[in-house]
C-alpha cells in the first residue's frame, strides 16, 4: 500500500509508472503482430490464426468490460431511485438532481454532496471488472494519457485491467507461439525474441495486478484523495465568510486613516492586529476540523467561533 500511496502523492511518479505500463502494453501489441512475418515466412500459419482468434476474444472482453461500467452507473441510478442517498440538508436525492448518467457526473455530484464514501464503496464492487474503451485501445490510450500531467488513479486501474485482459488472451497465445517457434522449430528471429521478452514482462505485471488487487487499492486511494479535497473545500467555505468579515472590519478602520502621514504607524498596528486575529482564527478552526476528521473521518460543516 505504501508504494501505491507514493504514486498518488507524487503525480510525476504516477505519470512515469503509467507511461511505462502503456509503453510496455503497446510495444507488446506491436511486436505481437510484427511477428506474423517470421511466422508466415517459416510456414507456421497456426500462430497468426491463433493470435487472431484471441484478438477476437480480447475485443469481446473489452465490450463486456465496458458494459460493467454501465452496470455501475445503473446501480447508482437504482440506489437513487430507491431513496438511499440524501442531500446534506436531509432531502432525498432524485435522479434529476445528478444532471447526467455517466460515472464522472455521478462522482462529481456525489462527492460534492458528501456522498464520496458511498460512491467509491459502490465502485469498489465493479472496478476490478471494468475495462473502458479509453483504457483498452492500443496507441490511442497512449495518445490520450501520454500528455496528461496528472493521471487519475481510477484511470491507472483501468489501464491495468486492460493490460491483464490482453496478457491472458493475446499475450498468452503469443507467448506460447513464440516459445514453440524458438525451441521446437529451431528458428531465431529478433522480432520473436523481443515479443517474447515484452510478453513475459506484461504477464508479470498482470499477475501482480491480480495478486495485489491494484484496482481496488487505487480506488481506495482515489477515494481518500477526493474526500480530502472535498474536506478542504468545505473548510474554506466555513471560514471564508468570517475571514472576509474580519478583513472588511480592518478596511473600515484603516480607510479613514489612509493618506495621512502621521497615521502610518497606527495603520500598521491595526493591520497587524487583524492579521494576528485571522491567523489565530484559522489555527483554531483547523484544529477543530482535524479533530473532527480524526474521530469521524467524514466532512462536516461547522460555524465559525466569535473572535473579538
């Protein structure tokens, strides 16, 4: 878990790992189909036929995997229709309140309404089976995520799922064919050796993905990050009215003194007084918020204390 937490904490590290995964996966695709030429040249026609068959299986898997995401959104819709979710003021959430039916729209709405925990808990039941189109189309996924400075953990999980599907369909068939080509037919080809090495690396990554359950762990870490972000926004919304009030009060006392040289020192004293009050207020509110977060782990609103 600590290693994955590092990925989430440092976007540059996350980006590097995602890029390595994408390059490995797409290189696997390239060398797999490039190996058709040495197979055909040596009369090993079974290999292209077998790889083509498993390519069809992979494509079918992506269709079914993409359907899992629709099932997840449908499940959220059913939960809302059943009255399971409520606004922060206690009102029952209606389907029309979401203003959309995609995963992104559900996530934004539910996190904003204090339901981030429920969203990610529900998604954890689906995330290991979801393979979206944007994660499963070779080269296009590299173009889509290659330029992004910060790759979301949920997208990383989808890329890993897609890589696992590829490894256990096309990858396994290519691995078997390349081993047979090298050791049984006594043929040597740099393309086949490169394909073999990359297939093994991709397969190891997929086995680790299954053993460690990366998607579920990444879902949990993305949930923690989203809830923490929402907690910060709620904290800012709680304290800003009082902060703005203090700054207005400071401005009201300073304004009559501006432009008078003999009042510069008095202005500085007033501004320092209000600056100290603002700092003490923020420290006190932050301590209260940290205590609530430690005991409940949820975002709750609060009223600002009165500071003289």
